C-alpha cells in the first residue's frame, strides 16, 4: 500500500481579544480627546503580531500609553492573545 509522503504544514492562528470601554462609554482618550478606535488598535496589532503573546500584550499596552500621551485611562482594558501553530 502506497502512502503519500508526509508533508509539513505550518498553520498559524493568531487572535486578539480586547475588551475596553467603547461606545457608548469609551475609556481611552488622547490629549486631543480622541478615542482609541478599532482601526488604530488593529494597526498597532499588525505591527506586533509576529511576537510571542506576552510581548504582544506588553507592546499594545505601551502603544496605548504612548497614544494617550499621559492621559489617565478612564476604565479598564483586557487583552487575551491566542497564538496556535
């Protein structure tokens, strides 16, 4: 019986789950009073998606803090990163 040669298939699933105050009560603003919206968060995520999960979270927190420009978070933010190969 002939069996097909084994091949290596590498599949990566990367998911970011974020919960932060969004409409109607946003919780993260920059000094201009603008909210950190989903397109901005997605762009930040795309820049760090190649990193390990813990580092992705650390970098996203740092990006949010830099974006806020010293303005205090007015709620809470929760990140969950799943990376499956």
